[in-house]
C-alpha cells in the first residue's frame, strides 16, 4: 500500500494506491475530509475503488488519480457552499426589505 496526504485550505485529501489482487497493477482510493473550527474532521467523500476498480500500472499513477479526484470533490464542495451562502444572503435581504 502507498499513501499520500494533501491539505487544501480546510480540506484534507487522503489518497491510497493498493496492490490489485490478481493480474497486478494498483487500485486507487481517496477520502476527503473537511476540517471544522474545532479541528474535528468531517468526511465529505470516499471512494475505495476509483473508476470501478480500474488498475493503474504504477502506484504513482494510482495516487495521482486519487489526488486529482480529491481536488475535484473539493472544488465542487466549495462551489456548492458558495451557492448556498449566496442564497442565504438573498433570503436575508428579501426578509429585511419586507420589514421596511
């Protein structure tokens, strides 16, 4: 087994390359956690067998795919959080306008 860990702001990527049973190669796995103010992680994504268990020829290739997938998840999470924040602000503005 091979592992890599990356931090990206308040997110952490845990990537793994596991030797594939039979026929060789490596299977990629990734876990993405978001760290909260209290320092407690919250798992936002897990895939124990990227691309349905595709076998990469080397541990480095599998780790690279896992890290790339982790970064994609983080980008999506950030975008979703930004949209939710905009919607929340819009609702606050509408509520304030109704009271005026």
